[in-house]
């Protein structure tokens, strides 16, 4: 269909460069008119219902089509030229666009390579760009050209500084089979990655925000927020597909044998803080770790040596078919580190000091949350849970008018529990270093609220009368809907004033001072699972031991 006849019912998408990510974005927008500009004629994705126009287009030679529609959304995925420090392709494209073809918004796919080497330190969007190679300079030049052009025309621009992109069909299987050496783990540079589907999801949300008249303009790092040594990608992939691990060599030896592009990647080590885009879009990755992605890749479905990705599966709370569970320790071990960037931890500390509480979206990976949810469901079906009471020791009692949930204490005997308890041990260490709280140990239990379950307003600890200092609540249910209730209400100290009503979304960790913050669990209309925990000081006195629980 000629592009001047595209349907006006939705904003057209102009995909400048049509590769894997552009294809995934197009698949997510079947009702949008789409124009593909690439060096090949891209067919429409299966199920595409709106107009589709594919043009054979060379950014080094061709002028933008004269019939390019106005008020379109541009997604610029095309790479820069192979040499120089200027992106001449972006320069030619922007210079040739007349006012009648100005877009509604622009999304430019850049790279975190513009930051250069930071010797493994954490960096965020405030870190100055300092490219170490011409490739990074070309990307930085393109960012600046788009920024100047869009500012002069009041067009919203979103620059995505993207880390390494991976997926089941983008894994280094041929390198592993060929026995190409990797850097030994103790010298491996830090690397950062984003799953191709997660990147496409981000682009889709940015498109929706532009169409809603609420553009997300600015510069954003794109990563799963789970940096790992680069060599882990090769070792984990080999282990998943039951291949021999690649041999390792010292970093200097691998650099000497590598291509110029590979040397660029190996000579840059940094850990990317990509929390800003998650907050801005209220989004979290469906693949928060390499282990979560590998779980969806299987060798028996491989074609041409590459694995195909499976659809993600999920268990329904209380499913009667659950069997005794055996957890994949690799999955949980790969999620051992909290999403604890320096910026996030500073916000957490500030929240505790200034307000007494903090909510932390995406603190724990979905894969670990799912493993813990599976455990909670299993224990529920097996009758291992007990009704929760109020009070401790001699004054403990069951009172269903105050509290209506069922619990089971964690003991660290499964890989999922150990991974979570290790994360809380890390948080305990950081809190003690920053706030000098003297936290001595951590106790926690699964808390399952059936339909109608609640917990009336209460304090977890009374000043000077107990040893619980800091409370944590981790939510486990995926895709929780607002109409299902079960929110946590945070109250002002010594008041009925509500400070926050918190939706129990998977991976969210709420942290608050046990003696200071009254709180309540509102009635839930769907089964709801969480882990409630407490960091405690050592209240043993006169030789009398004060154990957890």
C-alpha cells in the first residue's frame, strides 16, 4: 500500500532500520500503520492488521520519502557508519526532513558505549559521557544531533542508551561449540544486558505514552539492572545447553586474539543503573536475569543451531495439581544480588530516616519471586501453613477479628529460600553500615491471605518492649490488579492519617521501622502471598537467650 494512503486512525510508526528489535516492536503493534525503511523489503509480521509499507532504503544514499506522513512516531534503530566520529546517516536524514513531515515524537536507540570504561563502577544517566572508541563517539554525535533538531522544533525525544541485547536466538552457541576462549572469571569485565523482548516492551510503552499525550522525554539507560561478569554469559549458556564450558585465558591473552570490536567491549567495564526507566514507565523486565531467560530456551526446539523461545508459564495460586517441588539452584543462585544500586540504597536510607518507610519496586527478581510463590502454594496445598496470631510468647493468641492470614516460617532449606535470606543478609549489612542500627538477625515467614483475608492496623513492635527494629514485606503475586484489594496501608505515627496505600506487586519490597510505622493489610478479594520479615537487635539479657520467633 502506498504510504500516503496509510490509515489515519492511529499514529503511524516509522521504523528506520528494520532488524530484530524493530520486528518485535511491530509484532506488538498489529493495529498501527507501519513504515519500514531498511536495505531489504521487510514483510509484515503475522497478524498485522493495519497498513504496512516497506521501502528498500539506504541511509547513505537515499533521501527520506517525499510522502513520509506527518505526526508519525519515529523509532530510529539504524546503526551509524562503520568509521569516523560523526553519524553522517543521522545528519543526512535530519537535514532532509521538511516541516510538513515533522514527527510527533522520536525514539533513538543509542548505546551505553558512550560512557566508556568505568573500571566496574556503577554509573547512571548523570554520569558524563566519555567514549573510549570511535563507535561511541558516533553514537554520541547522533544523540546530540537528534537533541538539537528536536529541541528546535519542540518534538519530544527519548534517547535509549542500550546495553548488550540478548535472546534465545542471540546466544553465543557457535562460539561455545567452537571452543573460543573467554576471559577467566576472576578477570572478567562487568557486563550489562537487556532481553530483546524487554527492549521491545519498553519501546511499546514509549509509543503508548506519546499517543496519550504524555511523552517520556529524556535520556535513559536500558538494562535488566542485573550486571554480571561478562564470562558468566558463556558459562551459563554452556551449562544450560549441556555443552562443555569454553576454555578461559587471562584478559591480556584474550584481548590479543580478539577482533577490534570485541576488544572494545572487553576493554570497558561498568555496572549500569537503569532504574530510571523502570520508575518512569512503572515497568519491570519480564527477564530480570540471564537465568530467567535461559529457562525459556530449550535445545530440543533448536533450528539451524539456535534455540527457540518458549512462552512463559505461570502457576495459579492454590493450583490443585502442584507436586512436591525441587528448585533449580542455578536459577536462584543467579539472582543472589539485590537490585541495590547506590542511588536506590541512598533513597532507601533517606526514606527510613526522613519518613520511617520506603517502597522499593523490582527489588527482587521475578524468577526468585516465582520460585518462592511456588513454595508458598505447595505448602498451602499440603496443609503446612498455620493460622497467624497476634502477640508473642505467653500473650500469643489467635484472633480472626484482627488478623486473618496463614503463615509458615522460612528456614533456608531450599535454594529459593537461601537466595532470599542471603539477599536480606546483604541488606542487613548495608543498613548497619549506614544507620548503625545494630541489627543482629533476620526472621521471616510466608504470609498467605485467602479471599477476605486482612490484618487490622497495628505496630510490629512497641518502643522499648521488643527487639524487632526494621520490617520488610516482599510481594510474590504476578500481575496483581488494583481491584483485587489487599493493599498495605502506611499510617502516620500516632495518627489515622494515611501516608501511602501500596499495591502488592511482584518483586516490590516495602521496608519500614517496626516501632514507628502503624500499618494495615486491607481485605483481599484474591489469594495474596508475601514474605513478612523483621531485622532484630539482640535482646538477650542476663544469660536469657532471645531467639527469633
